[in-house]
């Protein structure tokens, strides 16, 4: 029983940190993918997508499964109006 308690004390924090780290990494990957799609939209359409990303999200050629939400806090990504890059989510 003591051994199981020691193992749990070692493993549980590592699993939590690994899960949290994986979510942060996935958030950054999502931002890169969305930014790449935004740039492609601009070159194909001649204008930037809406800051809320609703127009690009509705086009299956860009995001067939829809635009993902941040895996860390389940919030939607949005574009900065000036830079046309995904804002926030700097975890």
C-alpha cells in the first residue's frame, strides 16, 4: 500500500504536467495552422477573413472540420484586426 502511495505521488503530478504541456503545445499548433489558413485566404480571396473567423470557418476548403478551439481553456480563436494574426492564448 505504501509503495502504491509513493508511485501515485510521483506519477500523478507528472501526468498532470504532461497533459497541461500537451494542451499548450496543441494551442500553439492550432494558432500556426489558423494563421497559415488566414494567409492562404488572403492570397486566394484578396481580403482578410473576418476577425471572428466565421467566414473562413464556413469554407470547408480551409478548415473541413471547423476551426478548433483552444484546448487549454476551450475558447475560440480570433484575429487581431491590425496584424491579422491569431490573438491571445499566450499560455
